[in-house]
C-alpha cells in the first residue's frame, strides 16, 4: 500500500511563472523523495516602482510518496 503526503511551497523567479514552477520543483527534489505531482494553487507578481513586473511567484502543493 502506498501513502502520499502533500506539502505547500512558494517559489519565485525574475523570468516567468514557468521558471518559478521549475525552480520550486527542483528545490523540493533536493529535500523530498518520490515526488509525483505539483498543483499550482496561486500565482502572483510583484510590481516595482516603475510599474514593471519585478518577480513572478507561484504557490504550489507538492505530492510525494512516503517510504514503506
């Protein structure tokens, strides 16, 4: 029988939402084993003083299998 667990993380990038997702999953893989999925729960951008997008952020839920 397999048992999974979900953890919530936030990741950011100055390039794009896609890059923030990749950064988040890559960082999670450094700590977690058996990652099976990532659900993007929220996206947001930070705006600088000139009105330009300064940073892309994603809030995601990472699901992974626990060791038996």
